[in-house]
């Protein structure tokens, strides 16, 4: 008969407890990393145009506006619901879509012929 000392049992129990905690922790971290990121939409400005010109988003969704043009632009809602700051070439800003479903027109306040739509569904 194999005799197992109390100390060995205690060590084995402690080791099992540590392994269990490590496994749960790892699972929690992996689960957290695999959850879908919150949605972020993108609008790019290039050649004096917004792309896409029509963007469908969820209420309150964040939209990153990036100026890939060689001059300063803005993306500004025509009814002042949202606005980027002045976007120098290469810069971006994040705006938040309105929380109410609808179609929201916007322009560049510097080049007022530049326009686009954000559709909140
Ligand atoms: Cu502009």
C-alpha cells in the first residue's frame, strides 16, 4: 500500500486549486478578448468627397472621420447634431451618430458643395 503523507495531500490540493484558478482566469481573459468589439464606422475624405457618401449606422455608433486629402475639411451636420473639428490633412476625429433613427445630411463647412448622409437605423 502506498502511503501518502498529509503534507503531500495538502500540496496536491493546493496545486489543483491554483490550476483551477489559472484555468478560470485564462477562460475569462480569452472570453473577453473574443467578444465582438463595439462597432465603429469610418468615413474617409479624399478628392473633396466623403466616402461612403451614404453611411448606415446604429444609433449612437461612433464614426471615425479621416481626412486623406491635401486640404483642411470638416464633416458637419447641417442641423448641428454632430461635427468633426477642423481636419487637417492626415488627421481624423470621431463623431457620434444621433441616437434617433433618421437620415442626417452633412457638409464640409469649408467646401459647402461637399455633402453626405448618415442614416441611423
Ligand atoms: Cu472641405
